[in-house]
C-alpha cells in the first residue's frame, strides 16, 4: 500500500512540475492581445514610429511596458515596440522569434 501511495505521489509531483513548466514557457497567461480602442491607439503609435508596415501582434504588459506591438516592416524585418500607458514609444528592438507563433492582427476591429 505504501508503495502505491509513493508512486501516486511521485506521479502527481511530476505532473505538477510539468504543468508549471508549461505555464512558464507559454508566458504564464499574463499578456493578453489588445482589443478595441487600445488596439487602435497602439497600432497607430507603432506604425507612426516605424513609418509603416503591418502590425502582426499586440499584447498588454510586455516586459515592463504597458503594451507591446510587433510590426513587420516592408523589408520583411520584424521589430517589437514597447509603449507606455499613454501609447508613447519607450523603445524598439528586432524580434528574432517573430516567425514562431506570430499571427497577423485583423484590421477590422
């Protein structure tokens, strides 16, 4: 009986560690895509800063900024911009992993 209990507890521990690892790897669920007015303001600020391109992803709470916006430039390069709560650009950087899981935002919002 003790052996069965030890096996069950061991498996439960392994499962808990796996679920926690998956949550951390997937961003922990804190960042959410922008919608509505926030999406429009973030999109406009990002495109004004880059001088054009296509917004391919937006999110809240990105790396200490209020908003994050990824833009694919006409050259094909992708940049990620950090915006404050007033949609001012705090900074930008090349996004090396843009091809992985990126999705294009729908312009109909």
